[in-house]
């Protein structure tokens, strides 16, 4: 599964401010940013991203996924911390 195609599929199904993907078929790392995650538990956030990917996982077009989710405010704090 090509990363750009996967990114577009997620963007078309989940209202996100930004999304970053890297990796290959064996392992994809997703960073999803949007206020849709406001006041949610981590498991709820993960489910939102997993849902549009289910068919690709079942068809074994994706093997493993790492997902990080942030609200816009959380992402801004993380970016600041990473650059200090």
C-alpha cells in the first residue's frame, strides 16, 4: 500500500488538521492531529484512525501500525518541546 494513497484515504474519512505518515507495508507510523480528539481516551482516538484502515489490514495490505494522536494544542506543545 502506497503511503500517499493511505494518507489520502484517512484524510477523506477523518476530519484532521494534519496527518503525517511514514513507513512501508510492514510498518506504518501515523501522526494524526485534530481537535476531533478533544476529551477522548487514547483507545477512542486510536479507533478513529483504525476504522478507515480496517479493510487494508484485513486484506494484509498493511501489516503493523503505530498511531500517535494529538489535538492541535497538544501538537503545538509537543513541537515546542522537541525543538528545545
